[in-house]
C-alpha cells in the first residue's frame, strides 16, 4: 500500500471477496467487485457492480410475464436457495395465481455427473 494503491478490483470468489473487502476497509482503500453478494448491507468502501438479488429476481419475473411463459423449470443448488428464497417464492406464488405447471428440482440432491 505504500506505493499508492488507489483501489482494489475483484475477486469474484465470495469468500476471498469478503476477506479482501475487510482488508480494504481496514486500510481505507476502495474495493470494486462484480459478484453476487447475498448480504444486502452496504459497505463503506466497497462498491459491487453486480445487480442485487432483489433486482435480478424482479427482472426474471418481468421477463417471464413479458414472454407469457406457461411453464418454468427451476434448477438450483441448495446453497443458492438458502441465501435467496425470494425468487422461488415469488415464482411459485405467481405459478399458483396463473395456473402454471411447476417443477422443482434440487440440483444438490441429484446425481453429480461432472465428477
């Protein structure tokens, strides 16, 4: 930091990102990141350029409404849903209201063919 660091960019990894953000706050260095952040709390020296999960959920719902989708398949990881259940709840509520057929598949419990 003695050579005049003006800001830190990244990383995209959430665990490493939280660590870097903490260091930047301690040293009063701005931190710019572009990653999903499930913590809605604003941070003093950190700017996240990724849209909030609330805005992403609204965009997904608006897209489904605009395209007049009648069937939606949701594939998710258990960790993702633990951090953001509002999208699933909103989609399922809309599905009940509009008589959409719905399927829910838990990716985390399915067989992992990639390993």
